[in-house]
C-alpha cells in the first residue's frame, strides 16, 4: 500500500468527500493492499479516539476508509478496544457499510484452518464491554432489533467475492464472542461445541451491535486459523499458529476485499439504514441537550 500522508489530518475542517465503505482489519491485517491516493485522518469522536488513524484511499474505484482494529502494531487487546469510537468515527466519515476481517478458531471438524466463514449469528460471552451508544447516556433509551445481526446483502457480496477469488468460504454460522484475552479452556471449548456454535473470536459481536445502532451495514470475514483447544489431533491454539495462518491467508482476504468493493452497488437496498427509526423510546422533548450533542453523529437525523 502506498504510504499515506505522514501528517494525519483531523476529520473536522477538511474538505468533505464521499467515503461510504469502511474496512476494519483484525489481527494480521494492519493495512490494505492496493489503496491509492491515500491520506490519514484522526477522527475526534464524542466517545474518544479510535484505535488508530483511519486511512482513506481509493480501492477498485471507490473511496474506502481502513482502520486497524487493534491499532497498527497491535496495541489494544479485545477488551481495551474503543469500539464505540471506532464505529462512530466510521459513521462521521460518511461510511454506510463496514467489512470486518478477523481471526477465529474453529469449533467444527469440517471448518479447517485456512477456510473462511461468513457468520450470520453471534452468541455473547463478553462481560467487560460497552456495546451500546445508549448505555450510560442519561435521559435517552433505545432498543434496536438484532435478530439478524449482520447485513444479509453485504454478506452475500462477501460470499460471491470468495467464490470468484477461489477461496473456500462457508456461508452462515454462529460466532461465539468471548471476552479474552486468554484463549478458551477445554471445558469452555467443548461446551460451545455442544451448543453447536461454529467459530470463536473476541471482537465482532461488539462491533456488530454498535454498527446496527449507527445504522451501518456490517458483515464479517472470519478467517479460521486454528481448532481452538478441543481437537484431540491438534495442539491447543497459540499466537504463533494464528499469525502463521493469517500470513498464509493474507493474499486471499485481500483478493476478497477487492472483489467486494468492486461489486458493491452505489446505494443500499437493505433495512440497516433505518435501524433506529422506531428504536428510540424516549420522548424527544425530554432528551437532555448533553445527550443530544454527544449522540448527534448517531441519532442526529431523528432529533433535528
């Protein structure tokens, strides 16, 4: 990827440009190959700073915003990531769709390392996360629908891009999101298998919840790197194994991302962009000014 401007600009005060596609890269994906005409933007959000500067560039003729989930150099553990700032920053840049990439462990024999899975369900095993823009915000209550936690339209584009890139991808499956940063115990891993979950990771559910509240399409590419710790014929997962398999699969995920961006239509036809339309329960006249200001990037069109 060509080097971005070394001096990162603030998102405020810069010339407005259309950036409708966001990519969040997980472990092993700290930059996006093929981005041209790049610049770095440090977005100041009401929820603090994102994990890193966001790199905006052109990919397959589209302006794209790329963010390293853990920060370049892998600085933040899953618990310590400022998920609200990451998603809010994307929203403030005008992003409508988020493509997420992450490493996961397999909970099934027929989901081997190096395959991809496009999750369409999540199960929450986190306990230390703030996974809503409305939690801790006195004076406003909202409940979004989350029965289908990923965008089916965006997920279908990912699956099609995998097929075209010759990457083996499994359409649909349940991603159990654990707190971390430790990996699973054998008892935990076997319990998840008994519950018929498919893969295990530490980040995507929190992002998906916030993306829904922000009315962003969200879909994830789960790159299978290991068998967690349940498989009798395989050693327990290690960081070394994860990084080795991520490196081996790096070219595949880059090709898939290029394919998705190339094929995406200009406008959305899903319902993700109206997730908050009937979600805010609080009488608009009673929402405190401070809450309105802080949540303006998320709920602005409903309170103006």
